[in-house]
C-alpha cells in the first residue's frame, strides 16, 4: 500500500534541500544526492498539483462552471 504524498511536507523538504545546497558545504557526491532527492520531490509535487487541477476541472464541469466568463 502506497502512502499518500503530503504536498506541504514535500515543499518543506524542498526548502531544506535548497538551503542545504546553498550553504556550499557539500561535496560533489552529496550535492548530487540532494539534487536527485529534489527532483523526485518536485515531480511528486507537480503530480499532486496536476491531480488537484483535474479534480477542480471535473467538479467545475459538473456544476456548469466556466473558467472564462465575460467581464461586465
């Protein structure tokens, strides 16, 4: 069973990774490790955002909501 991805925790992890990498105290191997972790988390965050966007579009379509309404 896969654990549901926590978007907010993912963002916090990305922030920690960026701060660590910006510190400039990492060797090449450690920098690569952190970069790879960041890429994985970024992809999971993007996937979570895409899923939410699809749900919003589906719910909006069911309610007859149009995202582009003329301004009066």
